[in-house]
């Protein structure tokens, strides 16, 4: 079986060689191969003061989890904040976004270079059960 496969391979290559000699080969542009980029090391929390619990939300006993999409600049400062997943209460979403805008991060890195990146930040508002 191995010999038969070898013979077929040789015959196939011979057929290709004769086609090449006849000028029937289509020349393709060279393929460009680039090294893959260095892995992204995500940002890390640096200064993260907690948001104040809004008085109106406390009075109404509102609770919830807000997930924010935070664009962190190469300098570690927050560039933009948007609500990725709402708590269901605008007042809580706004309090979380307002607090996170003041946060600082250790920026993401690609190799030795600091880069902009987006990170999701969960903020949970919960009242004590007392």
C-alpha cells in the first residue's frame, strides 16, 4: 500500500512538472506572513473610590447590578464610560458611571507599550438586610 501511494505521488508530481513545462501554471502573488501581535495584558484597577448610594435609591430600596463598558486610555485614565448592562434603575446606573469616570487604572499593555483598551466593570448596589 505504501509503495502504491509513493508511485501515485511520483506520477502526480511528474504530471505537475509536465504542466509547468507547458506553461499551464498560474503564478500567484507571494503570501505575506506577519508575526502575531504580542498578547494584550488587560488593565488593572488602581484608584477606585466606591460610588455613593443615591439617597433617592436608598429611600425606595432600589438595588441592582450595573455593568459598565469602560474605555481606558494608554495613560490609565478613563476616556469613556457606557452602560453595557443596566441595573434597571437609571439613578443607580448614573451613580456607577459617575464614580467610575473618576477611577484610574494601570493601563493595558501590548509588550512594553501601554495601549487603550475596553474593560467591563461590574458595580453592585445592595442595601444591608438589617
